[in-house]
C-alpha cells in the first residue's frame, strides 16, 4: 500500500469498517503509538454508566461507526437504544453484527465486563444490547435534523453518547458549534451527554486514508459546551490520567484526548 499524504473527509471517501476495527479495536492495548487512548475511553464510559449513574428510556449513540462499545456500557440502564452513523457501510456492518453474521471486538467487550464487575457474562450483555437496539439509522450531525429517518424522526432522547465523531464530522470550529446545536436538539432538557474525542489533532488514519479532524483544545471544548447550554459534570483528559502516547504520527497526530459528561440545562 502506498503512503497517502492527502487529507480527506467522511463526506468524500467511504469509511472501511473492517479496516477500522482491525486497526483500532483488536485489543484494549492497541498500537503502541496510540498509547492508552482506547483504555482511557473504555474506562470513561464504564465509569460514566456504572451502577446506573445515568439512566433513562431512550439513548442515542451518534457516529457509532462499526464499534458499539459505547452503547454496550449504557445498555443495562436504558430501555431503547438507537445507533446512528453517516456511513451506509457502517450501518450495514452494525446490522450484520446485530443479526449475528459479524462478531468482533471480543477482547474489548470482555474488558468492559471485567471492569464493570458485571454479574452477567459478555454474551448476556451483548444479547441485552442487541435486544434493546430498536433502530440503526443514518445520521448527519452537521444537519439541523441529524436523524431524520423513521422510526426516530422527532424523538428527543434521555441521553446521547458519541465517541470520536463530532471532531471528524466538522470542518472548522464554527461547524463544530453547529453540530453541538444539532446534537443538543435531540436531547431532552436535563438529559445527559457522554462524549469523548481527540484534542489538538488534525487527522486519523483508516488503512490508506487519512481523515481530517478539527483542531480543538480542551479550553475551546469546555467553552463551546458551556455556551451551548450544557453543565459540564466532568471533563477528564488523557495526559492528566494516563501515560502520554509516543511522538509518532502514523495512525493520528492527536496530542491529547478528552472524556466528558455533561447535562443539558433545563432553561
Ligand atoms: C473515528 S470514527 C468513530 C467510530 C466510533 N464511534 C468509535 O469510537 O470508534 C468516526 C465516525 O463518525 C462518523 N461520521 C463522520 N461524519 C459524520 C456526520 N456528519 N454525522 C454522523 N457521523 C459521522 C463516521 O462515519 C465514523 O463512523
């Protein structure tokens, strides 16, 4: 495979679910270059949903990709789950996974069950998640009605999760703010937003493709969510809590990463 230097975006180049999973979700430790980023996110989602800290009837995951580990953590505490993504290939992949044709991320789900001290085994937790997934729909978080397909058009959710999506969906900080507003329109007042992403990053790689990321700092992020009507309940960053990643930039050039739990203000 020749080296690819051009940066592209998700609108122009179709996402390859199999390559993404094999590059980033084969093991919890992942590639040395990526440091503890996956563990940081997995621990974050586990902690956020542990013991029913966030519960509700309906949960939406935005930009699920082919990797449903985020709703896996939330599933015990919600009745109905909607997965969503921009890429048709990811939606097809998720449907195959739900139908049992595809089985992936075994070590990731096992790690989540282990750190959760769950009384259910991984298989039971996966069955529960699949049973609760009521829709797998197309989403474009940059649009004012991001999930417009039946049966979720017009639904307002009790909680929204999203991992590594908004910063690749947006092309600049103004766009990012619009995406936050679009996302917020799907969340009921008082509802929780559980979000993680890269900080100070300009790209990430899937196979030979390098997708653009918007460069955003922790302070900018905090400022945006507060101005857009969220109360930030916690905002952790990778470098404060885990070993910093090495200085190589084959997979991505992120300098840091964040994990945030926020609540949409009532007024
Ligand atoms: C880096 S992947 C993250 C996938 C998964 N959430 C994870 O944490 O591994 C980014 C995902 O965002 C999706 N995406 C890109 N632009 C989007 C948009 N405008 N609206 C919704 N999803 C988008 C991509 O299709 C891709 O699945």
